[in-house]
């Protein structure tokens, strides 16, 4: 294992197009400034795109992104590693009523269609954020009827309400 910190800092623009299927495109979104759309229909259960990126230890990620309010870190279920999202999957917005879900399969994270998705739909999944700073509410603007008002997971919202969080970086998760 290489122990050195990766010598890079991404801007959102540099993530825009690194591989990914041709039918996934980044466009302006009502949920956030930009989002990921499909130009073709996608069947429920399809592995839409991998949440690709550099695999970092949580320590490395914390050092890299200490002062960054916004990151693209996806926490793996081993509790020790994150994927620092690059490419089109990092542009998929959160929704409380999403059409995709994130699944960890053999240490890789896939965005999977949770229902049949029509052409020109924006792709979304539930970020289930955790380990955020207490002063960062990560407000949600998805406009779904069941919007919980925040991108944190239900469990995390309960924890935050109890004020028990240590100060760590926010990460997305599949299973929390
Ligand atoms: Zn919402």
C-alpha cells in the first residue's frame, strides 16, 4: 500500500467526464446546479454506472478534505475506506424519493436502477450521509413529497439530534 497522501485536489469541473456510459450526461438540474441524466430508458435492476474513483483510507480523505465543505466521498462498509468519486456518477444528485440506489458489490460501488427509468430523467439516489459536521445541515432540495429536509440518513439525523457526533467528514453510504 502506498501511504503517501495523493497529491491532488479536485475541482468539480475536473470530475465531469471521466469515462462512463455515453447515454449518461451532465446537465443543469433543479435539485442542484448540475445533475446526471440518462438519454435512454433504463430497466429496473440495471447497474447504471460505477461510483468510480480513487480508493482512500478515511485518514487520507480527512487530511485531503479537512477544510472542504463539499466532498464526493462514498464510505465503504468496511468502515475504513472511501471512494473519492470521479466522473459522471459523482454528479448524480441526492433525492429522498430516488430512482436509483447505491449498492456495494465486492468492494465496488454501483448506482443501480431502483425502478424503470425513462429517457431524459435525472438520475438520483439517497446519499444517506453520515459523519458530517454538526454545523453542516446538508439541506435537501429534492422536492419529493417524503423529503426529510436533509441528505443525512434517518439514523444519522437521530444521532445528530442527540448531539453525539464526533467531528468527521461527511460521506455517502449504501447501507445506513
Ligand atoms: Zn429530499
